[in-house]
C-alpha cells in the first residue's frame, strides 16, 4: 500500500491566540452588564409601586405571560387518583395523595390533616427545595435535614399541610432519573417554563382542596425553603387565594443566579425577585435568609427587600412584609418568627 503524504500546515502555540478569546469574553460580559443596566431603566418604567397599586391584575397577568405556558390556560381542578392512609402521628393523620391533570399527568404529595380538623382549620402548602421530597421536608426522611422540620412546625401550629413533590428530587438518593433543565428546555419551545407548569399544578391542587371543603379560602398559606422559597413567592404572586407567604433561603438578586429554569423571557425588563414578590402586596409576606448562607448573599437580600418594601408602603401595609436575617447557613430558620407570622396571618 502506497504511503499517503501528510500535508504540512502552519502550526503555532495556543498562547498566541489566548488574548483574542479573552477580549471576546470580556466584551461579551460588558455587553451583558450594560444591557442589564439599560434593562433596569426599562423595568423602572414598566412597573412602579404607584402603577401596581392602580392595576395589580394587569401586572399579575403580565407576570403569568412571562412565566408562560400553561399559565395561559384556565386552571384545572384535578381528579383525585389516590388517597392512601399512612399513619396517625401525634395530632395529624398522614396520607399520600395523587392527583390527575390533563387526564394522564399524576401529581403527588403528602397530606397532613389535623385529627381534630374543622372547616376553618388553616391550610398550608409546604415546599421542599432542590434535591428534596415531601417526605424529606416533612421529617420522614433523614430527619428533615436543613428543612428543620418545616412541615411539622406548621402542623404543630394547628394547620393542615400539603407537601407536594416538585420535579427536583435527588436522583442518586431516590432514583427516578430526570433532567429538569432538559425538561425546562422542552417546555420553553412551547413558550412555557417548568416554573409555569408546576405553579399551574399547585393552583389546581388548591382548587381541589377548596372544593373538597378542606382549605378555607381565607386561610391558605405557603412556606418553602430554597427552590421551595422560590415557589412560595411565585405561587403567591400568581394566586391571590394565598393570604400569607413565608419564603426562606431564596430571595436574592435574580441576575446573580441566572440558572436556566429561573430565567424567563424579558424578566430583566419586567420582573426580578423584588418585582415578583411585589405581586403579593398587600398580602402577608415573610422573607428569611441565613447570614452565612453558602448560596445566597444576605446583604443582597437586604438590598432587594429595600426595593420591595415601597410596594407595601404604598398600600400602608408595611407591617404585612417582614425580613429576618438569621444566624445560619442555607437552611430553614431554627427560630419560629416566620412560622408564627404565617399562622398569625391565616
């Protein structure tokens, strides 16, 4: 076999072109910084406390449009596919409940019902964070971890609590492999988001519990940690049936943490963390963040809270909005201020 002559092309060291890549990267970062600065001006023109007070439903609809499909659909009350009694534990009966949406989508959660429940018993949704499950946030798995018994601290205050399973569980621990970012990409091609889908499902569950006579319409609250704190604020922003919200270890500046499933169409010009939380005003909102949180900077939480507070001030409802920076890490506050605030406003 004849040998193939290999051509000799020009070659040089990688270092000769390093500068060009770095200058491109620096320019791209500057482009984003300057674009975000301009977007902040656009956002200020889009929404102010005065504008929000005049027409809150206009902004709520704009917020739903930003999150996207399926929040543009009428909220469906799901059918109850399964309700399984687990045990009685102290003052609550524990059930697993599964709901069917769209005729096929099964959405699941743990339900804690007071043994002596009445039609006026407060109803609270308790959200886990990234890697979590209803069992974990409810002290059934690994003694609740950094959730610090979040669900049970509400049942101890006399509330019925539903802790849903969000598409966030730890695959190594629980199995059921999934890729949330891939799924978010799929629904974005339908002009939606995973946040929109799960907010939609949660709203449907609230409708079920109201229609079943379990959740009194004027006594519904939400509490969540980390991702759960994000869902607590987003759900309360969209659904005015929620009267009080406690969000722990999430409220920060969205642009510092531009995670794929936390980034929405045109958000920089319309709704960042502060404007999203503003959709709750003048309803009750408690925000907490650890002073040594390893994911979020509590100083930035304070800055965003300062931007949020005028939306409550214009309703003369500053007492309805509280911030607590507690001594701790990325965890639920060990003190009871947020839980007490939530139950007091239900």
